[in-house]
């Protein structure tokens, strides 16, 4: 069977030193095989000076890249260069390459920095911040952390010396603070990382912004202040009574919002220049952070049990010690369950162009919202009926509102088009249910 170029396979008709970038890319990705003496379709071509090439190629690769691949002659007369994946980054002429599909891509900027840190075995937050000193830390936040963490790590939380405490938390290396220490406990983290902000905006439409707030401070302060500003300035609390007890219920579950904000802070890509954004619309709320999901956790798995793969290990660990999160990858499930428990539609999770977004939706089924969508009185009553009964058929619609079959079908189709209803079944067996309710 004829070989084809792929993620781990490439063909060249003759050897050129510029192909060292292919070797570098294989070494930096998943390994691969470079054949010298095959055309683009995998057909053998005549090689000159084969014996010399078998001697020269290993020496060139070793001298230029510092690695020793397997170089041999295959049965078709081509030179087969087998490159293993390497745990350290391999550069060619000071540049780094990765394999993407059947192409070689040079790494630059943010992608290069991310690659080099991953190859070092560290995450972004584990890197030392050379410019920071212990004077850049906020003692009040550290003391609050002690109180939060006393249940999960009592022996560490009770450590009286701040330096010893941070050493036990792996937030220092010798006398140097790591980036995580600045983000978690800094008195002004934005002095070092301008992008480490939360921006909240009230949107009437996608382009019409009513007002904005910017949340500074360390990550513990950002969680606390973001929630407080949302609760007091951006969101409405509905009053309910249980007997004589009054309850103020926020229009989105407080615990779900808190979990989503913490997730955004822990999993965001701090290499990037964007801020975490919280966009509050009349009918929904979005929490957005820069940072792709790991390949082991595709976005469709976020509403099911899944692995916990934090992008920033130290940030996640400290928030776990503080009792703010669990370590089992259940945070997104808690967000979903809290929304359902409050009678709201399931939130959605999306990842697009390297941006992770959580969508919270209001109760779409109240009369005010339905009327704003342009529904007729009977369509609104139909939604209320389905909310109570669970489903409706065309025949039931006709009976309830004394309409013809054709009118009932037109009304129901509009509710489907507006994504308020979902249709199940066909013809006389068809019925309608709330979409995501």
C-alpha cells in the first residue's frame, strides 16, 4: 500500500539542510518519519550519493539540532529518517517549529512562549516573576486565605511566617515569587500583568453599552468584587416568601456565577492581552475568557463528568485549598445544576477562536419576555400551558383557543422558529415541548 504524507510522515526527493525544520517540527510534536528519495505521491526517485548521505545526514542533524535520529535505507531505496518526540524544545537556527497536519508551522509570539513553558514542564503561573518582592504582596488577602484554607490544609494554613506559608504552597522558588503568588495575593497584580482584569458591561444590544465597570486587584478580590458589583448594580433580585421568611433570589444563581467567574480566572490564558469579560444583556449573561480547552476535555464534555485539567495548576490548587472549587472537574456540572434548580434554561459552553464563553439565560417563559418577542396572547398562553403540562399537540391547541388546524400549525411553527418550542414526531403524532426549559 502506497504511503501518503500525513501528520507524522513527509517525503522529499533530495536532501537539503532547510529540511531540518521538518525534523525540528517532528521532534517538537509527536515524532514522525522523513523520507528522502520519494516524490509528493510517495513514488521512489533516484538518489545520488546515497552512501555519503547516510553518513552526512545523522551528523548534520546532530550538529544543528542536538538530537540523534535513526537514519537507514529502506527497501525502496529511500533514506528513512525516524524522529522521536522530545521532551525538550528543539530549535533550528534559533526558530521553533511544530507539525500541524501535513505542514510545518513556525511558532511565534504567544504560541512560542506557551510552547516553551509547556516543554519546561511548568505552567504559566509556575514561572518566577523576577521583578516582584514580598513587598508586592497583600497581607490582608493572605490572612483571609488562612481562614478559608484551615479546613483543607490546617497544618499549612496555621503557618505564622508568610514566607514559610508560601513555600509550603509552592508559590516561591528560593527567595523569588512565582507569578501565581502575585496574581493570588498581590497588592497590585496589574503592575505586572495589565491583562489580569475583569471587565463588566451592561449591554442593551450588541453595540449599545449602557455602562461599564473594571475590576482590579488580586484574584480573590476579583471574585469577591465581581460578584458584589453584579449583585448590586447589574442584576435584579426577585423577592419570594417561604412562610414568613423572605428570600431575595438573584435572577441568575449566585453560586453558578461565582463558579463560572472562578473558572474563567483559573483557566484563562494569561499570555493573551484580553481581559475577562462579563456581558450582561436584557435576556442573557456571558462570561468570556481567552484560553482553549485542553484536547482531553472537548467543549461537549463540559455538561458531563470529565477530567480536571487546569491550565494554571497553582491557581487551581490554591483556590481548591481555599474551598472555592473542587478538584474533580465538576464545576461546570454545578453551574448547570444550579441553573436548572432555579428554573432557568441550561447554560451553554462554547469555544471559538481560542475564547471560552459561558452563556447564562434568563427565564424566557415569563409573560413580559414573551410579549417582547411579539407573541400573540394565545401563543403566550400556549407557552404557559406547556410550561405546566410539559407538552402540547396541534389538536390541543385548536381546542384550547378555538382555532383552525391551519392557524394552530402557523402559531406553533412560529414558536419553533423562535426556538421557544421543539417539535417531536410527525403529522398527527407530532407534539411540542419547551426548548431547553
